C-alpha cells in the first residue's frame, strides 16, 4: 500500500486573490517579512499495489481530474504504508 | 426545436432554463439526468447554473466526467448548439469544449446582481437577435466567474472573434479583458457567466436574455429550412 500526497497550487502566472488577502492580513499583524502567500490544496490518496505503474496513474489522475492544468500546478510525494 | 436541459446533482437553474424555453419561447424542452447516455433526439443542449457536485475539487470538475458529457461532446462535434451558463460554462471549460478556466472572483465575494453586458459579437447563432455593441441587462450570480486564459489563447479568441459578451461598465469578477462569455472556434458552443434565462420576461425584472434563445431557434429554423 502506498500513500500519495498531492499538492496543488495555482500556477505562477495566475493571480491568487485568497493568497493576497492572507498576505495583507499577515502584514497588518506586523509579519512584514512575508513576501508572498499562495493557497493550494492537499490531497492524500491510498493506493494499492497493482500491475499499473504508480507514477503513470498518479500523473494521469492529476492531469485528468485532480488538477486543471490551465490554472494549476501539482507535485506529489509517495510514502510506504504498512499493510494491515 | 427540442432542447435538453442537463441536470447534475446540485444544478439549481435547471427550472429557470426549462421555463425560459417552454413558456417564454414556446419550444420543446426536456430535463436530462446526468447519467443518461443518449442526446441524439435533441437539437440543442443547455447546461444550467448551480453547484454541480457541490463544486467539490473545482467547479465543474466532477460533472465533466458524467455519462452525459460524452454525449454533450458528441452534440458539439455534430454542430448542435450547446449553451453553458454559469456552472454550465465552468463545466464546458473543464470538459475542454471551451478554452480557459474560471477562477475565484478577484474580490473573493459571491456577486449576485444585474450587470450590463456588451454584445461584442452579434454574428453568432446565439446573438444574431442583438445589435453589435448593444448593452443588455442580465443577472449574474457567481463566486467563481473570473475568466482566465493564457496570452496565446486570448490572442486566438480575439483573432477568431470568439469573445461574445464583455462586462459593459464594471467588471464584477476580475475576468481577463472583461470577458463574460465566449464561443468555441466553430461558433456552436457558448459559455457565459451571466444568466440569460433569469431575464426572460419583464415580470422577472428584465427580458434582455430572451433574444439569446430566440437567436438559437432562428438559426436552427433557417438551417433546417435550407436543408429541406
């Protein structure tokens, strides 16, 4: 069993109004060191061992459904999960 | 002319769309559940507004994989008119039938009010009953209507005259070039954030949206009379 952690963020070229609002709040709280905030999504998938290559299917799932590549970028990490 | 109003779990403007076609336009219309696998009996397809699948993941992302969507793609490829309003527009971009995507409104607020729309292109089968540059009053109701596309796509939209509606005075959502609605290259798929079906009779506060549906029917009648 594998745990796949998928991180989704808006592409650099896309304005992130939520991130901008949060940065504004942080600045008003005197955390002026913060120069950028990007808000994204975090997905955790549990995936059973199968014949299909894990990287291939994770990329497929990300590009077909989990992200919209017109506006979003993604990256993922794979962790081993002990089978019960 | 017979229209299909596609109903997803979470659609909430399907009744308005149905009413506009049946009662205001006097054409045939049926609700089609998202699980259906045949749209061959219909002449036009309407994707209504709402929050299909609760807008989970992204607006329109899950609906796009409904059974009926491969039929919607087929209808679009066959040249039938396909109109997506609000959530319907989001579904069409997710499905790749229209370029670009809809982002969260720039001011992060859900905007619900009537806005002025400028008819940028009245040479489409959806807008022939309007005058070019005419300003019409149509309600909006969305939190994610901020149209975005990359520079290359924008250049293509302009070159092919695919920008159909823009916000006339104030842009409520921060969309690129004030875009409110676009068509595909072929001109038979229109996506727009404002709701023409909510402006189909003066009793609703306005009837500027009715000409859009009349344009579709007029074009259909003309092309089917010519073929006969």
